[in-house]
C-alpha cells in the first residue's frame, strides 16, 4: 500500500527528529550519517587524445544518490525485498532517502532510446524480470515539501506517465559483498560505457553510448 502524503510527512519528520537526537549525543558530529549522499561522474565524447590525460574535451555525465549500508543483511535474498526497498512507493529510488538523479551534458542512447541532455530522475522497477532501469522527467525535491506536487521525494508519488526510458538491466552476482550502495561508470570509452549499481553481492547495469 502506498503511503499517503500525511504518512510520508510523518516518516520524513521522524527521520529528521532522529537526526536531531543523534546530533545531541557527544561526538555525534564526528559520526557519518547512515545513508550519506553519493555522486559518480565520468566524461564521454573527448575529441583529443593525450597519452597522459586520456581523452580531453568530453562532456560530463553524473549520478547523484543516497548511499545505504548493508549492515550484514542479505538485501536481495529477503522474501519481500521489493516491498522493503520500495518502502511503499511503486518503484525503488535506487538508493536511499533522496531521489536518484542522472545529469548529462550530451544526448545519450540507452538501447534503442536516445535521451536529450538534461537532468532525469532514476528508478528501478524490481517487479520486472529482469529488473528495469527507468529514467523519468519527474523533477526531484532536494528536501521534502509536502505541498510540492510537481516534484518527487524518493520514489513516492511516482507515476510512469513521465518515463522517458525503460530498459532491462543486466543483473550479475558478485564474489564480494559491497557494503555501501554505489552507482559507478564501468568500461568507459570516449563513445560510452556501462552504468552499474553495486550493492551486497549484486551488480545491476545498463549500457549507454554517446548519441550520434
């Protein structure tokens, strides 16, 4: 069942209260928050190659997201992991707390779909088989505003009518467990690469290329 805006506001307020209480503890200011913000970036499309600096003159592609930690849990082995990660939303925010965002300075092609330069919100549909990578034109809220109906916090209130891309992901099992969720760019060349989410022993990824 999806939470109402009142329930969501209470949930966000509860997180804020816990943060305030944590801040009142001795040396709490020296402790990392449970799910800090993360960012990963790369450059594509460089037109000059230097043997020391590599391709120069490319355009930036960046992902910003929240980074939950594993805490010894078998994240994707839970019987109800979809419900657990979605947290009442129809899709997973592919991170924690804030809405995951992808920003690109150039048009990119994912599969047969080309997306324009700009900022997109990123979600994963864990109910699909295989999982689906979703780019949406829904704007993201930086901080939760109950009155703002034109932007999302996390994946709450997400609707698929603003999807600009839905693409099957390649899902692999890794030999080591990644404790903190991480989005990373893999096998990048001047023409494109792979965007992957690492968490626990799972890597879920999609390939992309510089649009021609």
